[in-house]
């Protein structure tokens, strides 16, 4: 069965996606990790390093959990799920804290004129992850909902990786297209295997795209309302 395209998409898709997401993030951050994290001219806040470790930990955990399901080790998958819940809850909290810290750093140390308004991008990414991850935990006993929601939540975290791709691969103004393409692979999988689009994708992908458009518009055009809100958030 697995030798047919339908068999591959049915049996290996989620494990394949976990590896693809890890590759996307690794490639994206490889473009900037040396100057921004390993050998920065101006030392970065310690919280950024904590964020990097936790973020990497989530990717490793996501691959591990996908591998456990693929190898039919579902009891182990469920047993370590509590650790994943704790990590998933911590990611948006740490992500928001890091976004605020790095925005202040970019303003005060790097004198970036757009740092305050650019903050909307990581804040939206954390909202996208938190909302879908929360639903995944709520429906953790419904595998068809749970695994798709965990997938789209993890896809949401790739925005930072896609945003660091070289411009000749993915222009920075449309980096969210990379996130949406990953989710569309999930749509393609369901069309091939189930001959229909699952409700998770039907609701989540349009919602993501609306939020991404708003975030990109606010970051690029800096409307007065968002400028005021951003400075209020930063104090």
C-alpha cells in the first residue's frame, strides 16, 4: 500500500512534514544565526538564547512525536504528551516576552526605526500558534483533529524561518507564503487520501491568511493606529 502515492501520503505524511518543518527552520536561521546569535557585534539579551533553545526543543519534540506515531508507538506518544503540553504552553509566553525584549533591544541598541511596528509579526505568529495548539490539546482525544491542529500550529512557527530566507528564494514581503504552502500540503494530503478538505484546514488557513495580511500590512505601512498601540505595549 505504501508504494502508491496514496499510501505514502497516508502513512508517512506527518512524519515527512515534521522533518520538512525542521529543515525550513534550520535553513532560514542558518542565514542569520552567526551574526545575530553566535557572534553578534552587540551582545544579545539572554532571553533570546533561552527562546532559541526552547524553540529548537519543540522542533525535536515534534519530530519525535511524529516518529512515535509512524512506528506505532502510540502509548509512548501519549505518555510524553504531557511534556509537550507544558512546552507548548510555554512557547507563546516565551515568544511574546522575547518579541518585546528584542523590540526594545532593536530600538535602544540598534536604533531601528521600524522595530516597534515590526513587532506585530512575531506577536501574530504567537497568536496563531497558541490558538491552534490550544484547540489541539482540547481535542487531543480526537486524532483527526489533533494531528492537523498540531501540524498547523507547528507550521505557524516556521514564519521566522521563512522570513530569513534569501530574497532570491522568497522575497521578504511575501514570506508568509511559505507558511501557507506548508499548510496547503496538508490540504493536498487530504484531497489525495480522503478526497475532501478537512474542516481544520477549511477554517484555519483562511483565518491565518487574514491575520498574516493584517500583520504584513501593519509592519510595512505602519498605520497610525498600530504605531500608537505598539508604543503603548512597549511602554
